[in-house]
C-alpha cells in the first residue's frame, strides 16, 4: 500500500505543480496514447530481444512482490528456527538413520508437516534436505558444506534477481526511448513546417511529451520499482542464509539450541524474535515433534 500511496503522491506533485503554473493537461492527454505506445512498446521489445522465455516468466512472477513485499514474515522466521532446531536435535540425539526418514520424504515427515509454508518453498525445502543429506553421507567438513551451500545460494539469488535487473535496465533505457519518441514528433513537425504557428506549437508540445514521459517513467516509477524489487529479494535471501548459518553451526559441534541461537542472529531486525520468544516457541513444540 505504501507504494500505491507513493505513486499517487508522485502524480499529484508533478502534474499538480504543472497545473499550478497554468499548464494544460489537454496536450499531454492528446499525445499520451501514441507516445506511450512508442516508448513502452520499444522498451518491452528491447526486453524481449535481450531476454528468454525463462527470464520473462521470472519477471512476471516477481512483479507482484513489489506490492506484496517480502514473502517471509516474523512468524515464518520463528517457524524456520523451530524446524531447524527439531532437525538438528534429531540428528544429535537419535542419529543419522532417524534423520533420513525425515529428509528422504519430507512431505511425510512429522517435523516438516508442522511448517507447511516452508514446505511449499521448493528451494528452502531442497536446500535443507540436500544439505542434511550431504551430512548423512559423511561430508562433515563444515568448510566444504558451507562452500557448497554458498554456491547454491549465489545461484538462487542470481536467478531471483532477473526481474529486478530487467526493470532497472528498462528504467535506464526509458529516457533515451523518450527522446526517440520526441525526435519522431519533431520529424513530423518539420514535415508540416508550412502550418500556422499555433499548429506547429501544438505539434512541438506533443513531441516534447515523449521526452517528459520517458524521464518521468524511468525515475518516477520503473526505476523505484526495480530498486524495491531488489531490496525485497535481498531480504528474502536472508531466510536461506539463516538455514546456512544454523546447519554450519551444527557441523561445528554446537548443541541444537546454540546453533539456532546463532541463526537467530542472522534474522533481519524487523523480523527477529527475541531470545525469550524463540525459547518459548521451542518449548511449546509437542514432545512428539522430532
């Protein structure tokens, strides 16, 4: 909702200031359809030329995040800490064989089924299970496991940023495409140079709308949308960093409670549970949770 409010303020300030100086919206409204077709049509065409079907799907799937915000809420971080507490505790107290039953078929696991939102995130589920599977295969060097996890995180983050990078590239190109639209308008005006001054003035004004729209859209809407999307994806990536920190801490021989506390320190401040809140959440897990 904050983003919708920002867009309303943007339009009110820019066009309100224009009207206060005696400007007329008639020229803008008259030129808007064909100028927007030229500018946005060229921007989308450039995105198609530079992209692929995979990137287009990633872009479309990412746009909803701009309004919705990060997928992971404070309760989800608390659930993640509890989930990893149960898994690392099971591994320490009951051994690898008991853990394998949970990571081989997580959809049937009494531990994973407690946290359905985490189960629905395929990367989070695979990231946890694949890492624990490596541990059960006697890969117990914390540095090797951390390096393997780091590569997975970098790959996932790079792919998640496709939409944000595309929006930023579009924002970078919109001012130039606005100039293209304006030049086309000037060419049209020069072809009608014999017309009266009032006609030529309207045609020049219409051409300049292209330059205005290109800059306005780039720095007022598309650029901020790209920055917002990147910030959201960066914040969501921290959810997976918590997984990495806890599992690596476990490999260093820490108790489950200590490993989870290390992971709690990596949770973004606005979503971070306090020590007492986490302790209460862990203590409230039914005995049959592991």
